[in-house]
C-alpha cells in the first residue's frame, strides 16, 4: 500500500483529506492505476487494474517487469510522460507513465486495454455476462478491443453520429458514463 510518512510533501498534510480517502478515490476510478518506484517495485495497484490484468495481488505481474524498468528509464531521462503498448498472452495494454513530482522517485501508470484476442466469441460472453443484446455486446467488444469511434463507424458502415448515439445508450445500459468504465466492465466479464 502507498506509504507517505517520509515522502509526503507538507502541503499534502494540510488538505482536509486523508491518505485513506485519497486511496479510496484511486481505487474506485474507472482507469487502471498503479504507482511504482524507480526500481520497478509496486507501491500501489487499484482494483480496476487488478480486474483488467486478471491479477489478485496488489502488485504488477512479473511478465511486465522488464518493460516497466525500460519505461522508468525513459521517463527518468526525458522527465516527460511516456506512452507504450505492452503485449502479453493475446492482450495489448496501453500504458501511460509519468513521474509523480509530489512524491519524488515514484511513477504513476495509467493502464487501459488496447486490444485483446480470445478464442471464444467475446460478444457472446459479454451478451450473457451483462444481459446485453447481441448488437450491444458486439459494440462493447469493439470498445474492448481498443477501436476508436471512427474505426467503429468504418467497420460497421454507419455514420460517426450513429456510433456516438449507440455508445451513449450502451453506457446507460451498463450504468457508466465513459468509455474506460465500459471497457473495464467488459474486461471484468471476460476475465471471470
């Protein structure tokens, strides 16, 4: 868990929020989030990321350690954010890493599923798992695979406005407001 005793800046303590409240917000965010130190050791992983990567521990999986160390080195040398795609077992994850200036020596990682390949019909699994129509499940599958609205419109041979309308209705059915939450719901069903 995130420890802030020695590394927390003074202005953090002056806010009315505790570290526990801060972590509760991170834990319930729609995006997969992790904090690592410059040695690649996991400090924090939120529940969204655990569901997305199918891990039950509060640390990043071993398979990504080499890529993580390379990313950390690029962040340290450029002092800017770095965006990469990591592949593992048919899934491609989009990773955005950036230094946390408030906690020197820590890197924040935002993770989303860019693409995933599976042998079973993803739309069928989503349809059964979320009680969606086959059409809505197929649309959710395209989101889960990382396709943009424009790519979906091209593939389905409809106008961009039609895709946006269908996505709005899909988000309502799923009880979410944005794409990352919809993708996370899909990832949770597929991982189970």
